[in-house]
C-alpha cells in the first residue's frame, strides 16, 4: 500500500482537483499581491472601482487571518486522518506478517 502525505498527490485525486490546495495557493497569492502592491489600489476584473485602502485593510486584518485559521484547521484534520491511515497500514502489515508466519509454521 502506498500512502500519500499532506501536500502530495493522493491516490484518489489529482492536485488540481483538491480544493484545499487551491485554498492554500490562493492564500499565498493574496499575501504576495498585498506585499507587492506598495500603496497602489487593487484592480478587480468585474468591477470598475478598485480596492482602496479600506478594502485592503479588511483583506489584511480579516480575510487573510480567516484563511490562515481555515488552513490550520485543515492541517489538523489532515494530521488526524494521516495518523489513522498510518495505524491502519501498520495493522495490515502486522496481520500480513502473522499470516505469513502461520504459513511458514504450517509448511515447515
């Protein structure tokens, strides 16, 4: 059995199908955009009025921290599931090893 770990492609979905990787990528992209903006307004594609200081402050003080909390919680969930998956893998390995030992005993 091959196991994946958080951040790696899983056996059941491709990275581009993982909405949580998209969320993390978006978080880092918004951080980078805000870092580089250097006091300039942020243009939006569907509205004519760009984000000004007030909207940018809300992004920095409310939106980014909310995304960060969400990502931290997802990491907690991933960690729990990974621990359960590793325990299951160890149990299956031990069961296989015990079955092989019984077969060796029966043959030998």
